[in-house]
C-alpha cells in the first residue's frame, strides 16, 4: 500500500454511490481510512433549511439529512470494511468566522484531535478547488483526487438532492 492511513470527509448530505466509490478507491492505496462526517456547518444549515421548507408537504421527507441519520450511515459504511475504515464525527458548529460563515481552518484542530489512531498521510477528495486548502492545513498529507470529472460515478449530493425520490434511491447508500 502506498499510504498507511488516509482521510476522506464530507457532509454526506446524503451519502451516495460517489462517496462510496471514493472510499473504495482510497482503500485501494491505503491500509486504513478515516471516514469523517462533518456536522453543523453553515452549508448544512442552508441545505437543511431549504429541504425543511420543501419537505413540509412530504415531498422530501424521505431524504435523510439530519446529523444522526448521516452518522448512522457513515457507521454502517465503515462496518463493511473489517476495521479498515474508521468512522469519525466532527462537530464544526463553533468553527465560524466573524460573519458566521464556516471557517475550515478552525476545523483542522478538531480533525487532528479526532484522529486518535494516528496521523494520516493522504487526504482524498474529488475536487481540485480544495487542493490549496488541504495542502495548507495538512502539509504532511498528499491530496489525492478521485474521479475528478465524475465519469466513473457521475453523481454529486447536489444532484441527488435535486432528484425525486425514485431517481435518488438508485444513488443513495
């Protein structure tokens, strides 16, 4: 294996086949992987408020977005990999800047505190735009992009949230 320990995190709103693909690809090059669920961030607030308004009529009530529902899914996914995936939950409610926006740099110490099993040497994601952040905040880890153009698994959480229940259920884990 190229890496002893990797890290892959997100809001997972909801956890979908693209996220699972990233976990599996990361495990091809990592002995073990932290799978980190970030809860109570500003994006999460915005998404939940948007869906709460639309779900009041029952239209989106099936889309499980609460921190508890997402944490349960992360734990279930991790349990499928014989201890190679370590599920973590990091609450970022207090990681906001003076304008109330989420400040990822304030999250870094929380991530490091949560990673009690060791320092990770790779960070996995699917977006080039995060490279600068990861290189700055985790200079000890290599940023590895998986399926950058989403050609292997053509889905995103934003896409899932725009689907109807029947379409989305084919993508949700």
